[in-house]
C-alpha cells in the first residue's frame, strides 16, 4: 500500500508533488482505486409542478418531478432509495418494497458522543443512506441515527437531533440491554425540511404492509375527518399481518392531527418488532370511539411469533386531544388517550415524551401513558394538565395494568417507571393494577386533584396508587418519589381485595397531603412528610432547590438507573416542528446525584438518609435540526 499515491496503469502519480515516476511493478503491489459508493436513486414529487408522465429516470431530476404518490410508487423505490415530496397530497404511501436490514439487532459495547461501538466491524456502510437504530437504552440514547463514517468496529453517526446533540455515555456494563441494528431503509421524506409536505385526506397517509426497513420523516398529516365526519384509523400504520412481518420501521419528525388514531400497529394477526417513533408532534387526535390513541401498539395477547417487541417511543409531543360533543352519550364527549402498549408489545422504551391535555374517559384504564406489555421502561416523560370533562369524569397520568379482557395474564410484569413528572392530573398520578414486579422510582407527582362530586375523594385521589381486582399485585417497589399535593400521597385503593398483595415503599417524600400514606402502605423511617423543595412547581419548574431535602439523598438505585442532571429550566415543550435552539436540562426525578456516594446500598440504618448516586433525569427537550451531510472521504 502506498500512502498518498494512486496507481494509474503502470504510472504512479504523486498526490503530494507534481513529479511523475514511470515504474513497472508487480500487480500484487498495485493499490486499486477505492471502491465507489453505490448510487441510490432519489425520486422527486411535486404536487403542483410535477407530471406523472415523466418517467422514473426523469423523476430523479428535481426539474422533472413526478406529481402524485401513486405516480412515484410506480418507480418501485427500494433499499437505500429516497422519495422526496413537496406540496399537498391525498393518496396513501404504501411502500411497494422493503429496505434492507444490513445487521440485525444485537448487543453492542457502548455509545458515547456520536459513536456507536459494535462487537463486530460493520462493512459496506454508506453515509447518509444507512442508519444505526439503537434499542434498550436507559439513558435516552435510543433512536435512529444517520451513518457518518465507519472505522473498525466504531460507527460515527449524526446525533444532532438528540436533546444534548450527543449520546450520554452508556455501555454494555450499565443497567439495561443496549442493542443496535444497521438499516438501509427505503426513505419517504420532505423535499425541503423547511417546507413540510401536507397530506390533507380522508385516507391514511402511510400504510406499510409486510415491509421491513422503512423510514418516514418530515411529513404532515391533517385528516379532513373534522370537516366531513370521517376519521382515519390510523393516519400511519405499521402492519405485519397475514403471516408476514413489518420489522424495523422508523417514524421520525412527523406532525399528525385530526385522525382517529395517529400511529398504530395492526390489531390481530400481527408481527412488527423494532419500530422507532421519534420526535413527532401528534395532536388533536380522536373521536367518540373505542380506539382513539395518538400512538398505540395494538395486540390483545402475546404470541411467540406474532408480537411488537422492542418498540422505542422517544421524544414525542402528544396532545392536546380532540374533543367532540355527542348529544346522546355525554360520557363520550372526550375520548382517547396518549401512548398505549398492549400486551403484544414487550421490552419497549417510552422515554422523553410530553403528553398534555389528553382526555380519556376511562381514567387509568385508558391513561395518557398506559402499559400492558412486559418489561417496559417508562422514563423521563412529562405528563401534565389532564382534565377530562365533564367534571365528574376520572383522570389518570401513568397506568401499568393487566387487562383480563385481553387474555394475557402476565401483563406488564417487570415494568420500570422512573424519573417521570406527572403534574396537574385529575384523580390519579401513577397507578399499578393486577400485575407483579413493577418498580416506581424517582418520579415527581404534583397536584393530583379530585373530580367533582366524588363519593370517596380521599381514597380515590392518590398520587401513587396500587390496586388489584382479579390478579395478584406483588413485588411492587415504590422508592425515591416525591408526591406533592394530593389528598392521599401513596396508597392502596379502598375496596377490599382477596388477591395477593405486597409492596416495598421507602425513601419517599410526601407533602401537602391529607393522608400521606394510605391503606396497606405505611410510612417507614426513611419516608418524609415535608416540603421537598421544588423551585416553582405551580409554574412547571420542578427543579430541586439547593437546600432541598431531596438533594443527594435517597436509596441507591445505581443497579437500575445511573444519570441524574439537575438544576434545570422549566420542562415545557415548544412545538416540535418549529426550529428550536435551546440548551439546558430538565430535572425529571426526585433525587439528585451525589458526587461521592458515602454509603453503599444496604449499609445504612433504614431511618437514615443514604447519600448515593441516583436516578435518571436526562434532558428531554426535543430539538429539530437538519441532518449534517458529510461526504465520504475518497
């Protein structure tokens, strides 16, 4: 190999000097020219200036675009190819071909800054075409990231869309199961991200049926349902049915409004693993019906070969919800919720989302974040201002429950609910129902208020509620939480139950509650009933003051959670599709990180506060930024 030289026939031309050497050298010493990156087509579609009479070769020229969705789909876009839209459209995007899964999801060594370290050395990756998809992060690193460069086992990716612009350092030794896949998707996106194309239609915007490695980004779907009384279910659908599969979908930077449901999987015979839904703005969804969700993984039972595992729902804004009056059924005035994981969805991550103003009339049975699938990680979400109407209708924040009607007795066992803020919610902040082995850690629950005309207000209006109707509720851990302003802080529902029940509750702070600890859940020597020292919770600033009793205290959860960033500004999302330039971090957990833990887990008396490293309170501002296009070195 001659560094700085290129072989041209039998002539070596210096790339540094102008001299020319004529040499005869054996073929085995000739360094071949570096392979050219494969060329992948980009098709252009303009609803005003386009013409479907232009053939597919012409449509790769921005000057001669196609006009319609159906016109460009005739070009049969495949792996690595991109379709760029401009204008207003009505037809559904139904991908005719799958992309390519270059490397299936696998355990990886680490992520840090903008680098992903694999256990192998990926080959043949193409920058700005291929994506690294990360799953299972407990630090907010999950998502899909464009490839920038490859060196050995390390892939450099574009992390500019993350809240801090880079990964939080995380390795295989840390809690959780950090995995990644490498995809070459078919990509349907905007021609110009400053001019987002609009789907104004009574049809679905996107329906992927038995396709894999598909990416949809920077599209706006606005159903005409509100105008015509026709509601689309759903606007975007991932459908692995009829014995097929729909793995590895990426839905990125979408705005979805005025549909019955925003994003959904197929209901019955389904298979759709490894989907990523990130940086979307989903609002004014729903109508009086039974399936009005912004994001739903819909499958009533878990089957070994038909499921929705490893979904990553990251940094989305959900709500406010649609409202429709129904004269013959007042209870149906407000219907729908936010993010729902049915029993078919195991090992999913719901991280850094904001859910606001959703209006589920079924309260915790249809909550803003509802989880019925096993081993979910629900963290760093901000659920607030949940005011279902009329005034006597119940509300809820986060619900972890087994639904016996769905036929999956296991339910959401193994769920971790950590570092969330639940604020200004009618009746219940966080509820666990009929399931075992759930951890509720480092959450802030603020201002849980009663519904009008409630019969048992104190027993019903609870910050953190544990209950069971038909199944056991055992192995529940409630630890390092702040409950501020609720009639009952932490408790069990008032009605007697015969099913097995066990809760470990300690190191919690409850303030401004008539009954800090309710039926069957008693205060311990490590619990406090005092002002936790939030900066200004009435104005949505949940940072912890320097003199807070929650600072550098609590129970060591480093085997479950690691990072805690504090002293944050108010956690209020701007519109996600606007250009956002915002630094700072959010405080999303009760307890702060001690720089030097003084006492190891289990060494302190249970009446003392232990100074330990706690929590995950990562920044969750969603920033919209352009992908940095880096040309591959020749």
